[in-house]
C-alpha cells in the first residue's frame, strides 16, 4: 500500500502597502494574515524599508550601519572571569 500524498495548499493573502519612500502601491503576497516584521526593497525606487504589523516604515540609518564609536570585539572570552592557574 502506497502512502497517500496529501496536497494541502496554503491560502495566499494579498496585502496592499505603499512604499514609504516613493509612495508606489505594492501588493505583498503572504500566507500570513499580517506581516509581523519583514524587510523589502521597493522595485520602483530600489530603496529598502521594513514592514511592521502591515505598516511600512523607512529604514533608520542607525539600522544600516553600527555607530562609529562601536568597535568590533576581538578575542572575546565566553565567560567574564579570567582563567585561574
């Protein structure tokens, strides 16, 4: 007896939003009812933006690159304690 293959299709929801940069109408197809958090690029102006709870927002410059005063950590130890001999 062969196992039956079930074909289950998720219904697509089309969410109309506007690009926060150029106000172009975009339709996002998703299997969710709301987009909790997502990042997209507008096909018209090629700028990135985020979508939070179906609300498009411009990406802050602070999210694009770290602050200049923040330096990468090298040779960081997992614990804060120095090795004892």
